[in-house]
C-alpha cells in the first residue's frame, strides 16, 4: 500500500502585478492588476514505503510547493493527497509527529544558541522519552561526527555543520517520512559527500521514505533509483535513473587513447570533438552510429584504449528539462 498518494493536486496563487513609476504606484493604491500563477497544475503520484525518490525539475517547476503541500504548510487549490493515511493540510498532531521537512535554505535551529538546546526543545515538542532521545542523539551525532560541536552556537558553525545539525533535529523523533528540499545547496564537495553517505546509510537502516529535491545530480545518482521529473507543475517523467539516460540522451561519448605517433586528424568526421589532450581524444557520437564509428576507427587508427560512456547526468537532465519545459506558463517553486 502506498505511503504517499497524490491525485490531481493543484496550487494557484494570485499575484499582484506592480508596474514601474510613481504614477503606477499611486494608481495601484486604488486599482490593482493580478495574475494567476499555477505552481502545481495537477500532479499525481504514488510512493511506496521505504522508497528514496528524487523529485527533480527546473527552477519554478513546483517542487518546493509540492513538498509544502505534503507537509501541510500550505493548502491546495484542488486535488487530494494523503501521507501515511493523513491529509497533510488538516495538520493532525499525530501526522506532524511522523514526518519531517528539511529545507536547505531555511533554518529550524535557534541561531544564537548551541544546537543541543534546540534539540532539547524538539524533545519536548515531540514528547520523546529521555532514554529514546539520548539514544537517538548519540547515534545521529556519531554518524555525522558532530558530537564535539553540540555546545557551539549555531551561528559559529560552517554551512555543512549546520546542515548536519538540521538533519539531526529533523530525525530526533524518528519520522517515517522525510521531505528534503535542497539539503546540500551551497555545500562544498566534501560536505555534500558526507551528507550523501549519511542519508544513504540512514535510509537503508531505517527504511524511511524520503522525497528529495536537488539540483546536484551527484545527490540523485548516489541516493535515488527512482526519479520523478516535474515541469510547469506537472509530472513529466516517473521512472528509473537509467531510463532517463536511455530515453533522453541520443548520444554517447567516445574516449580514445591513440597509439604513439598517431594524429587526431580526421576524427571530427565521426562526431563533435569535445576534448583533445593527446594522446587522448573525446568526442560525441549519435547513439545509433556507435558500432559503425568504432569499427571504422579501429580500421583506420592505431588505438591503445577505447571507452564508450553516457554523457554526464547533468547534461542529460538539462536536455530533459529543456524538452519538457515550454515557453508558456510560469510556475512558482
């Protein structure tokens, strides 16, 4: 049975259209023009217990709006949704104790207090027993290697350290569903990897259901097997990560290491040359032509090594976004 069900969920906003100039500003006090922005236009989705799903889309696709709807932060315009059998925007106390929302650009910890003080507040809010609280806190601080930082004011922590503390606060009450909105935004490569490794381990151990939005494709490839792509407030793709590469990339990358004394001259007839760092050459080739191109290269050139690979995931996803995003309509993320 699905733990999250969404049926034709929509969310529209009425936005004031402010014009430039003093005259228009004065006129706006009497008569205003509004525009309806459809942030979510009819999303339908089923999520099974224990899934780790990437929820992707270009800026303004409606990803964050959807997470806010599922968290009960905002009300929908129409449609239905349930999470663990609860209607999110009814904001039942029992529901709020069973999920968490982490937003990479918003803090839930008290800025001037040590993180441990905010954790104590969470313990009281979620009615966590002292023994459960201490056991969970010890486990999370150990996994994230931040035990020595608990007494330091949050404002003195690095961005990566603060995100670790945000995750601890979100997981102290052992939620069954976790909504993550850009958890690694702005982090350096090492901090991103630490967060990825923690989430992967925690999800495998606890079988928690996670819905993740991220613009970092390394987050997606490291953590998620199922990908849902939204654009203009609608689900445009729902399937495997490999399915995106197969379905939205019509090209392959061919990496050659030429033998000593060989020239790259003439390779450009096989496709677009991307990089030349002799004796290595990388070029792009249409997928249906790969076999023919490889055969011709091996017959024409002396090659020490050859490899065929898919284009970078970032490039494939960008192509997907471009193909499903039209020029009409605007959605708010």
